[in-house]
C-alpha cells in the first residue's frame, strides 16, 4: 500500500481543526494539527509533511508569515491557504508567496479533498 500523505492542519478554531482532522483521517491521510502559526512552524521543523492546510488569520503569527517560512525552509511542502476572508487580495497574496491553492471557509469537503488530491499530485 502507498504511504499515506501527511497533512498539517493549522487553524486557531478548535472546532474546525477537529472536524477537518477527522474528515482528512477518514479520507486516508495522516493528519497533525497546530492551533497557531508559532506552533505550526515548530511542528513543521520536527516532522515531515507533504501538505499544510493553513488558516490566514491567526493570533501570534498569521498564515502569510508561516507560508513564507515554510516555502523558504521546506520548499517541497505544498500549501493550501484556508480563509473565511475569501477575497481576491488574499488569494493573490497567497499565490505571490508560493501557496499552491486557496480554499474559502466554510469549505465544501468534496471540493477540498479534490483540491488536496490535485495539489499533492502536481
């Protein structure tokens, strides 16, 4: 059997993190979580991930800062930005800093899984 893709879910909303983690595990991924940008940076430095689902608006360190850090230090990790503020400015900003894609919250699980599959296979 193929090795499971490892995904890090980073969001400051506990409920979203829990639900998303459980949905992704159910879809066959190995999932870890972080509740803010600082924790995300720490986790990424200590474990290997294929993909990070990253909220933009978070306390301590926002998603853009985490995105820049990961892309600079771990360029092979793919990143999909998650945001409740789905505006064009954030999408362009995300792409400019190297995010592979952008998903707005509330997300549709089927669309999210399709996006994850596509990004991981690129």
